[in-house]
C-alpha cells in the first residue's frame, strides 16, 4: 500500500516515514503543497494543513477534484478544526498533532477497511454458527428464528459479523457503525451491545474484550 505524506516539518515527517515503512507501507514524502498536487496519490494521503506554500485545504480540494483517494488531514490547529469544512474538502478523517504513531496506524487501518467495504461487493449473507445475517433484507436469524432489530442494532451486528473472531476496538466500531467523526458518548455503544445481547438471548455471542472493544464469537456451524 502506498501513502503520500505531505508534511513540511522534518522532525515529524522523518519518524513517520520510518515507522510507516517498518509497517510495510510504501511512502512518498513531499514537503510542499505544489509537490503534493503534482503527485499521483494512490492508496492514501496524509496531509498536513500548515504547509509553506499552499494551504492544506487547497491541496485537499485539488486532490479531491481528480481522485477518490482517502485523505487523512493532520493538523496542529485543534481549536480551528471545523469538521464540516474538512468533510466538505473531501477529507475522510483527521488527526490533531501531537498524535501517537499507533493512533495513526489504527486510523489508517480503519479507513482502509471502510474504503474496501465500500469498494467490494458486500457479502450478501453471513452465516456464523446459529447466526444468519442477510444483507439484502437486513434481517437476522438465530437458530432459524428471525430477530427483530433496530437499524443501528442491525448495523452493529452486521459489522461485528463481518469479521467473526476479530477483536474490534470501540473506536473502530463507533466510527464504522455510527459516524466517521463520532463525538457523542461512547455509552451509546454499550447500550446497543446490551440490547443486542438481550435480543439474541445469548450472552456468549458478543464478547467483551476488556479495555479494547468487542468481538463476535467464532461459532462452529
Ligand atoms: Ca506544517
């Protein structure tokens, strides 16, 4: 996977390039907006807003004019962040400096997952043990009996079911099921998990991974 890093601050860029390469990403690093606009971004753009020549906002808009490549905005201006503007520009996510490297790679993975979900034909039916999720009709059956779920409960279960056995972080779940920029209480997630468990009548189906998130149990057929 190829990442275009647009960052004029060498002290930030160098460790990023090194860290990302160690994770197996190909990285092209440019320091100015003009260089960025000359590049042909492939899989992901990490874009600093405060560039020496052109505002990062302009660069994002220019890239978006010709490409759907995912863009993560990186900015030091936390107080100036206007998520509506960022989304208008076509940015998919943003990080406020200083940020941890693990936070960055988690965001990259979550974003790439969403992009591939969008791109791939969604698997229409998922069967995990006694659980059957039908994307076409948005229905769920357990042991053959249909379970009546709210739209959000369905989305949540379908997301967990998309990767049974995988531990999904709270953040990842909130971003994917609710909103890319979820700002509300994370209690919402627990409330929905509780009600899903109640409706499924099987507490062992959705497992809590303490301090991380949730996991749909891998069930034998
Ligand atoms: Ca900068």
